[in-house]
C-alpha cells in the first residue's frame, strides 16, 4: 500500500492499526470473517471505475464487455456452488437484497411471516423500526421458551390462520437447523412464496456441512461476507420463474450501478468456496462452535437451545450474573470481539440485553482447532470472572496475543 502511504498517511496508519487489531485479537462476532487477500485484491481493482447499470449483455453504458465477462463468471460460479437456477450477483448488501425481493414479489401491505428479531430473526425480516415492518404486514413467529427452538407445528398454525403471501425462513441469531422441507410444505398448503435468508450459514451450506434450502425454496438471499468469506455484499438466488421479477426489483427497483469491483470479489470467493478445502473449513467451523458451546455449558453458561448446529450460539450471560453489554465490554478489554444480543423473551433492553452472540467462522479461517476453541471458552470464562481486575485482564491479553501468534492471519 505504498501509494496510500504516500498520499494519505492518516488513513494508511488507521488501516495499519486495524490490521494489528485483527491480527492479535480473537474475532468471535458471528457475522464476521476474514476474507482472502485474493478477494481483497479484486475489490481494490480498477473495476471500481466502471458504471454498468443493467445486466450482462444489456447495459445502459458502453464499455462493459470486460465487466460482462466478470459478472457472467460470478453468476456461473455461484450457480455451480449453490445449484440455483438463477442468481443476481449485484446486491450491495443483505438488507437491500431483501428489500429487492419484497419489491419484486410483494405489494406494500402484503402479509409475510418472519422470525421475530429478539428470537433470532433480522431487522429486515419485519421489525417495526425497519422498512420491512413499515411497508409490509409482517406477522412474526417465535422460538419456544422451554427449548429455544422454532416449533414447526406452531409456524403451520400461524400460516393457516394468517394466510401470508410469503413465508420467510432465516435468522441472524439462531443456532439450530431450519427444516426447509417443512417450511416449503407449509407454504404450499397456504399458497405462499418461500424465501430463505441464509446470510449467516451460506458458507456452511456451500461447504456442504448444512442442508440447503435452494432445491426447495422459491427465493434465497444471502450476504457474501459471513461464513461464505467473500466481500461485504449479497446475492439473490431464485427459481427461473422469479428471475425477471427479482432482476427488475433490484435494478431499476432498488439500486443503481452495481459495484463491479465487489462483484469480482464475489466471483473469487465463489471460486474459493468451490475448492475441496472449503468443505473442510465448513465442517471445522461447526466442530469449533460445538466444542466452545460444550465447554461454556460445562462451566455453567446457559446457551439458548442448549447447543448449536451451526457456527453460532447465543449465551444468556445473566446465567453468570452479568449483562450482554458488560460481557462484550469486558471481553473487548482482552482483545476478544463479540456482540451483545437479545435473548428470546428478554426482559432487558436491546442496548444492554441479556445475551452475547458468539461465532466461530473467523477463528476457524485462521486455523483455530477444537482444542483452541475450548481454550477460548476458558479464556472467556476467566475474563468474565475477572472483569473488574485490571491486572488479571492484562495477563489474559498476553495469553490471547500468544494464541493469535500460533495462528497468523495476514502476516
Ligand atoms: N449485522 C448482521 C449480523 O450481525 O448478523 C446482520 O445484518
């Protein structure tokens, strides 16, 4: 980054600081990951200079023959990776991707079923403060208080009662497998469109460690930067029948010019995810999450649904007499990044909720094993206990730096 250093040393220095923070910190934010240098090189390329509103072979600007080649390659690789009939690789991020789907297949006021935010859903799945909840009539399903799991009989009951136009399955803080086939059966019973938002687990699906909704669902959205380990962006996959509406919903419906440099990064990420080692990665992400969850539970931490099938877990930190925010702050002091999270039926406020969401996608990328994941659980536990003891926290920080040095990231 010599040019940046010469032109703008302030931003260069900030990037150096962030590189250092990532290199010597333990990243447990469930929605984060470390993308490869190859993906970053594509994102930092001259493709950022181009305008290409429209789609392959049908652009509203000249000079797009090279961009067409890139976008077609991204499409072909994505189809091979997920086995989808159609994909739009242009969404800038997850919420715009979901917005484009709603715009394509719904009218304002139409009824949709989605998982409630504090039960593991997402803002764009119908929360009242989000455009989704303002423009559409979302009816929310929940997890069960006793099990922390979605009861599909209850989803069916709600669907039969409410007769939604669309049923949305997906989450940002739910650690159990979704029963895609059952969702589809219920949707068929009431004549609803099926939409899955697999943003959190797309990499685990691509790596064949989890079942895919793609064969069953009409529409599947995902971000590309979480377990899929690509650039910060999204895609929309769908059955051929919805292709035209989805493409129109995204452009001109929602977005203008696609970010070609980011789309090239997606193409690289799809290529990487098609390699056999990515399947190993996906399996290891889940093994690490399960090892960490088991160790935390052994130490008396309450995990919602008592474990995990994927890369994440939501820990009820009040089981240790501490709030989600206090936990996040204490862990930050030793160099562990996590995100506070509401838990189902939370009695605390979202800014300082009861839970902490933890994920293993990033640490697995840098080579942490199950044994390391158990060590991380031990470090979390000791940090929470010593949260007011600055000396003890300093020693834990040293341990973390040593652990990170065993698994170098970019250096
Ligand atoms: N912010 C993402 C997450 O953390 O899950 C979802 O948009």
